[in-house]
C-alpha cells in the first residue's frame, strides 16, 4: 500500500490556475524528485501537501487514510489540518530558522509546543521535554552538528543552517519529509554538504519528496522523477529514463536548456 496517494490536486490563485490536476503515489522508503522550470507549480504542490495552502480540488491519502478531500468539508477543518500537517515535514530553501534560538532550541521548539496539547502535560512535562531534547540532540549529531548545538543561526554557515532545518523537520517524526530546493541558497561547496546529508537519509529509507534543480542528484538518489510544466505532470518514471532519455519533447527541451545554462 502506498504511504502517500495524491489524486487530481488543483490550486488556483485568483484567475491563475497553478496546479491543474496533479496525481502520484509514493511507497515507504521511496524518494520522489520533482523537477521543472520556475513557475511550474512545484513549490505550490509542496505547500498543498503540507497544508500551507489548501487545495481547491483533489484528495490526499497517507497510509490509506484520506486526510484531505476537497469534496468533504470535514477534512478541511483547521483543527484537522493542524493534526494532518504532522504527516509531513518541510525543509524550506531559505532555512527559516528562528534567529533568537540556538540550533538545539530550533530543533525542539515545535515538539515542545505540540507536547503542551497533551492532556497530562503538567504532570509529564519534565519527561516529555527530556524525550524531545534527546531526540533533537541525536538528530543534530546525525547532521554532523554535535559541536554547534548552542550556536545561533547567525553563527552558522548556510549549509549548517540547512542541516539544522532538516533536523527540525525530522524531530516530529513525519511520515514524509519534503524539501523545497534545499540547496538553492547555497554555494557549490555547501550544496554538496547538504546533498550528502539528504543522500544519507535516502540510504536510511527516509520517505522523501524533493523539489530540486540538481539533476545528477535527482537521477542518482531518487526512485522516481516527476517533471512538471504549466501545473501538470508532463512525465514521470524511472529517474534515468526521465533525465537521460525523456520520452516527452517538453522534458527534452527543459533538460537541454538546463544543461546549457
């Protein structure tokens, strides 16, 4: 059974239709890379999956449970959407760390806020916070940041900030980890640093959706590549087939232009 099943997702902003019916599925441990030109709808797709935008049409199912259906208002209540966001972790291209908090505090904040919703929070606070702190520390060590936990974002390189952001996204143990062009704000050396971390996550069977412009990385790490253009899926399939020998003319033109740039 697919861990994620996306069917006919649509989204418009005013009269502009950005997503025109996106469908794909993802099994546990798989990595899907989404490629395409700017304005093709890639980021909007991620924002819809994370409910930062509410789709106008379609449905989203995780682990066989329909968590969103545009035809069912019950799945669109704010309290339901807040809970359903926990299925996904999102790593932004611009890090979005809180500057007033250390790396460790950035990685624990969401978990602490969520813990307060536990009905027994007052009696269990110390235990819950210790568990949250322990997991965040383990993740920061996994990200190669054992000596940077008490540093503030301005004391970290761009690559280190992005690794903190990845640890923060993983801290809530999401079913699916999403990346929105995680290396676009980094120089080539720091890009390789972050890509190594993502490659390591893939080797640990972390289920991921990656919006990326790193074609070689998408080809080598992904189990599936989706090429989007104009709000639709033009081509999807095996990474080497899509990137090295695309079947669609539009995909070929995109990749030719990319390789020449």
